[in-house]
C-alpha cells in the first residue's frame, strides 16, 4: 500500500504541534543533516539553478531562504499553518512567497498551476515524502504546475537503510587471529518489504510523535513512473569524512561512512 489517507490529519496535526520546536532545532540554515547532505545534494541536482522554484513541505523555510539568496524566485508551501507563519516571520524577501498547502489535496495542488502566472522551472520536496500520508495526488498534480521537462528533486530517509519497522545501528568489536582488536559498525535491517506506518520523532525532545510512511524503493518509484515521471538523477550521500559536532550519541550515522542515510532523486515528467 502506498497511500494512507486516514492518517493525513494526524500527520499535519503533529507538525502543527511540533512547529516551534522544529524551528528552534532547524534555525535559519537547517540542522547538520540538511547543511551537510540534503541541501548541497538538492542544489547539485537542480543545476543549473532555475529562475522559479516550487517547494513542497518547506518546514520553517530554511531551504527556500537559501535558494532565494541565490537569486531564485521561490514559492514555498507546507501543510502546517504554523510552520508557514514561522517561515514568513523569518523572511519576507521579495522573491519569496509563502503558502499553506496540503500536498495530499488535489484541489489545493491544482491551484499551484496559476500561483505565479506561469509554470515553475523546478520543484523540490526536502525530507518530507516519508511524512506525507498520500503521495499519489502529488505525483498526479505536480506536472500541471511545472514547465515542460522541469525537474522535481526530492529527498527522503533512505528506504533501504534508514526507514522501516526495525532499523538498528550497531557497533561490534572482535579480535582477529593475529591479536588485533577491530571495531565495526553497521545497520541491521529486518522487514524492509514490510511497508506501512510507524510512529517516531524527527528530533529528540519534540512534543509529539509523527507518523512515518515506509515505502520500499519499488513502491516509491513505481508510483512516480506509473504517472509519467522518469528518473534522470539520483544520489545517496553519506557522512564520509564528516562528523556531526552537535551529536551526543556514541553511535551515529557518522560512524557509517559507507551507508547512505538519505536518498535524493531527480524526476522529470514525460508530458
């Protein structure tokens, strides 16, 4: 199953509850994951930078502000009214428009076609598809708002390594035959194909859990392919040669340089 319409209200309500906390964690420039993995990779897949950009699920607007600072005219949307208010409070730049929009609502998505009076040159959705209860409306309706062959770049927690019913980071130490102590870390995955809904947190200490929607790579991309999208760019960035200066955990994704915690993809619609 790909869509979970009965949980859409719960998902949006969780982000309303977490809005102030999320803004405090993210700040103007985003957290370490966003600054290190998400935003640079997204910008890479957007090259050359578009003149106009539509963002779905913008959160507190940190990526939209970054793109606007680079000269892009951005229309940024989110399902949480409070997050849109916070984003607007942080910036009212002339080339930034903020809009509350439910990305599961076909009628609301249809309004994007005329939001700027002309089709957008590109669209992005950063680290949110796994938070969206229904994704088929987005893949169905987004082409109406985009120029021909315009890219849609999205990032998600990696479905194969970092999202699912039982994902566990581990560290092990063993002695080799020649007497050396070797420490190895990795990810243990069970139930990758057991897609569905789980509840969790995006950041330690947030007031409310939110539902995560685990979709396998096949489910995720087939949903797009069946609606006329083609994949023409993909990245799997990791924390190779990097270390999160704010991490308080002894075992983090920094310890897994060869395993990507996120997936970033670029799609284009065939028209």
